[in-house]
């Protein structure tokens, strides 16, 4: 069974082709700068160590042009791995927001498309691009089953006390204003990987999973189910992120509007695109900020101190929620690669059972790594996330 996983962003398409019978990746690629004057595509064929890579610049006026080029490369004699588009059995799509309607992976039909379209106000930056990717894939791969894997689905197990906001009931019942949570596919993937590593059923352990990338979220997982998570109605709240503010006093929005005469669009842009690490240090990439810290840059030092302080607060809060915790998991770009962020996020948590081994943290090695001290009651794991593999697995499960 061949499954193509498509993750459509507003100006990009990330894709991987899986041979699920052999459980291996055949091709990975990324289309960037869709809609700009010049786009870029990177396509890599993974063939038993005989990797072949193609990189080219060309205009991609829309997602159809981008995905059409992807299909051409998949069938290309040099870098392709299939002879026909009909060889694709299914296309698994990442869909950011499923609202309350979708609590599991779903085969896409006109009803599903209609509901996802109605959910655009809840994810205006993501669902439109996800929809466009689906509609284009339906044209290019007409024989394939199209499947939606929702970022919010893993968090449907949140109890009402965790997902309700303390606002009038009507706003929830009529408008669906509640905590939905995001990065669910990643949190689920690393939770299952942690359970396998620990040699225990997922239903028998409690985990705290920290997805730290340009977007950041942290989740309390009890017995394999999400019971609390840092993102909410949108991906904006919770941890400090690359360009997003994370938690702020809601009254700041009123101040920006009434005292500084900012429009809703300007406030939205400020909190989502100009805040977080970027707003404090002038940079959104943790690698750049860590370099500036070493050079004595005070704003960079403050930015990372704020960033790791927020992570530490949520770890402590979710330890209170879960009671017993078997493992704390770091994942995604920053979580997997920044030993400094991991160290500072765990500093001072020794009394709660989190004790790092400095040497292991500084050089965790490939794959799943344990970085806690030998006497640490709580395991601290670094687990590379693989949202595309999780989407492929869920797509396969739906078809079977």
C-alpha cells in the first residue's frame, strides 16, 4: 500500500510517500514560496541508501501548480518511485482544525469538506490551505482515497473542566468557543514511542509531552489520552513561541484597541507574527538567539529565559494535574536539538523528580534518548517526532 502524506500550508506543501507494506519512506519533499514570484521545490528519493535529490526554482502560482509538480517528480524516471498516479492508494492530509465534529481520522467526502470549510473562522491561517491541498489532490490522484487527519482530534479527550473557558455558556454552545488544542498528531506519535521505549502499555503510563518548535505546545497525557494542553481555541496561547506571544492578559487586547487605536487585524498580526522570541530578541530562531546569548546579548538572554520559564511552569502545572509522571518528553525542532532549552526548562525541578544528566543532555545521540540522571525518579526523553508517519499510520488504519 502506497500512501502520500500532504501537509499544505498557506505558502508551502510538505510531502512524503510511504510504502506501508515495508514501513519505509520512499520520497520526501517540500514546495516553498507558493504564490510568490519565484518558488522552490526540494525532492529527495530514498531508495535503499541510493538517495537522489532534486532542487529547483520555478514559479508556483498556487497549490495546484505545486502539487502537480510533486506528482510529476513522483513519476519522474530519475527521481520518481511510481509509474502512474494510480499507484497511490491514499492521500493523508493534515487538517489543523476539526472543531468538535471530528474526533478521529476521517475519509473525506463532500460533507467533510463542507464542515472543514465552515471551521475556517476557527483556523483562518490553516484550514483554507488544508482545504486547497485536499481539493487539488482529489484532481491529481483521482483513484486515491483522500483522508483527513486532524490536529485537534487527539485532544478530544480533554475533560470539560480543562476545555471550557469561564465565559457565558451560550458562547460555547452557539459558537464553539472552547479549548481545542493543536499539535495532536505529534503528541500522539511521541506518546506511543515513549510507551514502546519504556516497555509499558500506553494505557498504563502518564506523560508530559513538550512539542517545542517555531510553534510550541505541551500536553498532559494520562493513560494515552490528552487531559490538558497549552494551546486553546487557537494555536496562539500557552508557551512563548517563535513569533507568537503565548499567554497574555486578555485586557492587553482592549488596551491595544482603545488606547493605541489598533485594528483587530493589526492586533492579530502583532500577537501571531511579531511577538514571542521575535518580539523580545528580534529573532525567531532559537539557534540564532543562542548564538547571541553567547555573545552577551541581553535581549537574547531575556528571550530564552522567558521561553524556558514558561515551559517550566507548564511542566510543574501538568505534574500537579497528573500526579504520578513516568516520563517528560521533549520533541520537535527545538525540543530535539537544543540542550540549553532542555536544561533550563528542567532546572529547579529536582524536587519534583526531574533530574537531568548534563553529559547525556548535551549529547543525546540519534533516535530516542534518555537524558535523566541515573537516580531521577522521572525519565526525561528526547524523541524525534514524525507527524507524517503518524498521519500515514492513521490513514492506513482507516482504509483497513
